[in-house]
C-alpha cells in the first residue's frame, strides 16, 4: 500500500462525481438545524468495486466529501456525527491501524464520533495511537476510562451551538462481553447504558439546559445478544430527542419514532454500514420553540 499522506491526496482527487438521491429539504431558516451522520463504516475508504453485485461503485470517503461540500454550501454550519465501528473490514485497517480512518474523518469535518466494539480490535494502545489523528472529540458516556491516552481523548458528552440553540451530544457503546476480549479493552470498563443515559440526559437538560439532546449509540436497533438496544433505550429513558444508531447495520430510511414510558418522543435513525448512505436529520424549532424532527438519507452512488 502507498504512504498514508499520498493516499489522502489520491482519495480527495477522485472525489468529483458523486451522485445521490434522497429527501430534499427545501427550507432553511434560522430555526432549522441540519445534522448528517454515518455509522459502521468499517474502514471502507474506497467505493465498492463496480463489479459488486449489491453495491456497485457505492460509498467511499471521496464521494461522501463531495456530497458534504454541497450540503455545507446549501445549509451552512451543519453538524456531522458517526455512531461507531469506524475500524475493521478492509485491508486499509490492517495496514494503517485506524490512523487513516480518523484522519479522513477529520478532513471531512466530523464534529464527533462514538466508539463501537470493533474500534477496540487492535487493543486500547493502538486505539489511542489512532485517536491522535482524530481532530474531533470521541464521546462515550458509559465507559470508565483509566487508560492514560484514551482518558485524554474520550469525553462523556460534548456541547455545540447552532443558530442560537444549545445541543448536547453523548455516546453509548455496546457491552464488551462476547465482542471484545479483556486484553483488547485494558484500562476501559463498560458501564450500564441505561443508568448512564438517565444521568447524562438529566445533566444535559437540567444543568446545561440544552435545547436538543442527541445520543450517538452503538447498541444496535434492538436488543440482540445484548441487554438493550436503541428502541428499548428510547422507551426507558425520557429526554433524548434523536438516537443516531449503529452496530446492527440497519438501513432506516426516514427513521423510527419511539415514545418513552413518560411520553417523550425520540427519533431513531441509522444508515446501514460501509458508508453506503449518508443520514440527514432536520430539526426545526419553529417560531414557538416546539421541535419538529425528521430524518432521511442519501445513497452515495
């Protein structure tokens, strides 16, 4: 493989002919915030081969960059998030050990990402080395971190300001049991996502007074070989406006609305895997401050 720096130049030089299809939000006013997202990219740096039977020529960082440039020009100061499992899936991870993935994400202007179980595949030390190339925060609330390098980079939440609104973003990761060996998550302890989410949401809403709360979740859409999934989380924990999900590789075009036990509406969205789709969440606060949240996606062709 070529040098990482040379490869970066080649990737963005090729990113000139992205085609896409999806919802076209024609409104853009002071009350509207645009959020874009990915999940489970799994080191798919380049598009799928044109000979691929399911996804010929789809995906790739260069095409995603071209698409994001169009949206930044159209909507201005967007937010861009990832819901984990950035690593593992192609030889690019085997060779660059995650450094290339995080460097490309930095160049695309990601605002935050959470962690997935596969991001620990090379162990805590290698993850820490790769994180040096991430020019954005890694948010994960349900990890207790003792590892000296990871402790400096992993944050429980991050706060953003867009169009006069305060946006709190936190992350959740799936249980390590059966997915990550003890050796690979040394210095990192998994915590129950429900109790952590309840405390974090309370803090963001009551203490920080956030207007919008987003969870970057790597739990999966439903509980499968795990204690809880995104649907169960939304039903149990009130106060989360949007769950941007991952782990289950679910293509959720338009999202899924879930009502909590206390009557709180949460929109769950997820865009499959491998960077094939780019998710788009639109939050309109309206004149009276009542939020309207919708979701769509764009196939990266």
